[in-house]
């Protein structure tokens, strides 16, 4: 007899396959780098539409890292401190983003497969119309997470806090929110297929009830004694 499918299914994530020795590389528009150690030390770096594979990327106190339309495969991004990391319309596969501080991470219309974001502080994570499959957020602190119109499949949160999560028109499959401490969801109706903990359900009970058309009143104040 086949074993029953566990729900929610966990993300399928493996560490990037990096060569033992990396050579120094420079990020540039349309660059094609394999086996490179890319370091950005100041200012901004424009790697729009670059292709990075089996490489590492680090940056310290930079203004902007431009990776719009970039294709990353087997890449480790470590301890990046940047005001902006722009990765719109990009494709990331088997990528780890570990440590550091980002003012804005722009992943609008991006496609992520097998991505882990661990121990990163992000003030604003923008991912409208993105497709995130097999993605895990671990020990992250996120101010605002905007994901309207996005597709989240086998996405898991662990030890992560979010002030506000914009879930309008979000589509989720095997979306595991049990490790997410969110102060507010813009539209709780988008969580229809998500998995939450009992604590989370209790914390957002009023919003969930309102979404179901249930009127919630404070009995102590609204109770009327018969005359």
C-alpha cells in the first residue's frame, strides 16, 4: 500500500554545488560566469541579465546590486549588505541567500526554485506576480512582504517574523506558515490552502471570522439585559 502523502509537503532544497576552488570574477551586464567568487565592496554593481553558475557572491555596504533578468544556478549569496538587491524577472535555481541586511529585495515576476533565505534582515521584500517553488525562509526578519498575485508552492517559513504580509490574490500549494510570526495579513482569504498553527489561528481569529462573514462582538459591552 502506498504511503499517504504528508501535508504540507516540505520544500525540496539542496545546497549549491560549488567547485572547491573559485576564481575571482566581476559582475557586469550580460556576464557569463562559472566557478567565480564575486565580491562587491562599494557603490553599485550592474549585473542585469547576467548568468551565474556554481559561484559565490558577497557584498559589503553597497548601494545597489542589479540582477534584473539574471539567471542564477548553484549560487551562494552570503553576508550581503545593500540598500537594494534588484532581481526582477530573474530565475534562481538552487540558490542560498545567507546572512546580511537588505533594505529592499525586489523579486517582482521572479521565478525561484530550490532557494533558501536564511538569517537575513530585509526591510521590504517585494515579490508581486512571482513564482516561488521549493523555497524556505529561516530565521529571517522581514518588515513588509508584498506578494500580490504570486504563486507559492512548497514554501516554508521557520523562525521568521513579518510585520505585514500582502497576500492579495496569492495562490498557495503546500504553503507552510507555522514558523511565521506575522502581525497582519492583507487578505486572509488567500490563506485558504495554507497550513497554520493553532496559535496563529487564534491570533488572527477576528480577521478569519470577518473573511467568512461572521460578525464578532464583545459580549461584555454589547449584552443587553431584558426589561
